[in-house]
C-alpha cells in the first residue's frame, strides 16, 4: 500500500506543475446495502422486495486531497449486490445475488481534509459468484455458480456519496447494465408458471449506509514531504 501511495504522489507531481497534493491516505469502508431493480416481466405480475445486504461489502481506498476543498479517491472492494422478486399471488420469492469485485473512481468536493464532503463517481464491477434461491410455501431451492452466464459479468455504475461526521457515508448507486442476462425460454417458477420475458430489464439501484475510517501512515506522510521539498528545490 505504501508503494502505491508514493507512486500516486509521483504521477500527480508529473502532471501538475502548479499545485501539489496536500494530503494522501488510505481508508476502509464498510456498507449496509438496500437494493431494488427495474424489472420487465409482462405475462405475470412481478413486485420488487427491498433486499438488505449486510455482509461482505467492504472497500479499501486510496484518497488524494489536492487542497482543503477538492480531492479524489480510487480503491478495490467486494460487494454483495442483487434483488428479490415476488411473483403474483403465488407466494413465491425469488432471490438473486452476486459477489462483485469493484473498482471506484470518485471526485470529492467540500471540506475534504475534515472528512466532510460529497463525491461523484463511477465504478466498474466484475461479478464472479452468482447465487439464486426460490422460497415457495415451505420449500427452499437454491443454486450457485462461478462466473455464471445468468448475469452480465461486467457492471459499470455511477454513484453519489455524502460523507458526514467524519466517518458516516450515504451512497446512491445505479448500475448501467442489466443485472440479468436474458435466458431463452424465460424463467420457470416452482409451481410450473413460466415468466416469458423475465430478465429483459434488470437494472439494479441501491442506497447504502456505511462507515469509513482513514489510516494515515507517518512514514508515508514523511515521504510525501520529501517529494514536495525536492519539487520546490527544483
């Protein structure tokens, strides 16, 4: 991590001759996600159920503040994203989720050095493990797959964040690709009903609440000061 931070400082130094990053640090963020999706299942009524995800939503971030008001961050994380659909009057709940490797890039505006800001960003997600579960009466059936063909593996997203009280974060995120990959023949429910158009439209969106803690390494800050001093001397 220290080498990545120093590399970022050097790159910023090359491309910016008039200013210098005042603050560089790592952070860890954990989220609780409440998600839904836009669906299109024309031959049977389908209603969305809010899905809660509290497990394995973690992200390690690298933050760079240009000054007291502007900065950016990137990182690497793992997310648990998905949706729940309820079908007509059949009392059938269908849960679908996937674990994703996520790479965000966001620009921050506000009192960034005091950890109070808004952020606008984009994110690339790679879905690597899919799981589905039917709940029908007292019966539960489930299936899971690695790199499943039932979902679109690449999921770009855009998001808006609000960070307050130094550690609290609220995020609004919308995924640009359909979560599901349309399957010929539609979806067969446990009671024998076929949902012909299931999967034609399935854009996930969510709101999450989380916490983010920063980690400032004194050795990294010392290296940053050395680079800044060398630049000023030149």
